[in-house]
C-alpha cells in the first residue's frame, strides 16, 4: 500500500487529491512541519530533503517532489486518465504543473511565507514578500489566460489540476484573496469533486 507523508494544507494536498481520485487503498501519514517532524531521524531516513509530499511505495522505496509523484501516479494508473493520451495535451499538462510548482509556489509563495530563506537581513523581508506576491500574481494572470474556455487545465481533469488547486487554495482560503474569474470557477469545480471534498475533510481543512 502506498503511504503518503503529508502536512495539512501544504502542497502535499494535491498528491492527496490524486490518491483519492485513484481510489485504491493508501495510508496518509500526518507529518507536522510546524513541529519539525520532517527533521526527525526517521523521516530523514525516508526523505533526506525533509519535505512533503513524500510517497513511500509498496516496495518501501520513497518518491519525492510533487511533479515526479504526480507523474508516477498517473502512469501507473492509466485507467484513471490523470494525464491526457494526446502528446500535445500531455505536454501542456506537465508544463502547467511545473510552472505552478516551480514558479508560483517555490518562487512566489515561498518568498511570501519564508522571506528569511531569501534574505538573511530582516530589514529586507518586506521587500522579499512583495516580490513573492508579484511573482505569484503574475502566475495567476498566466494561468487565468490559460484556463479561458476550459473546465480543466488539459481539457479534462489531470495532474495539473491537482497542482493548480493547491495554490488556488492557498490564495483563496489561506490568504482570503480573490481569484480571477476563470481560476475561481476552476477552484469551485475542484472543490465540488468528491475526492477533493474528502481530502479537505481528512486534512481538517473543511467541516
């Protein structure tokens, strides 16, 4: 059985959604990042990067990094069609997922929430946060345009939607900010999916 190490509301929520969409038995292991669980020896032995999501597979091996885990889940469960069959659409889904994770999350949100990682001097932290917000808002504009006339990133639900969902969740629910129209519609569509509703409840993020 696959075992997902997650922290409530972290980017791991997107992988949690994919596992729920797949519908096979899995175990979700709470990893409290605020309490430093990711730095404990038992977690480091599994993932020396000290981060979530971490997926421990049936054979005991660990897979890390959101795009790699999402791709592996999609390709090992082809019947769930988590990646489009068409090469162009598949490439676009991977393109969007990478942009969301590497730019909107790691460059944008990381600056907003962990400015000390980018500037040791506290005097610079507000400038770092402002730059992070600028990067994230540019990402929103890019994805808003990409979602014009679409229900999902690649036409039908895919791994890219799980990635986009978690940054939408951060912006709308964690920060209370307004999403652009197309992304707001996508976010509502995602929250209406049974798998997403189940995960939000399991992680204590919804009643």
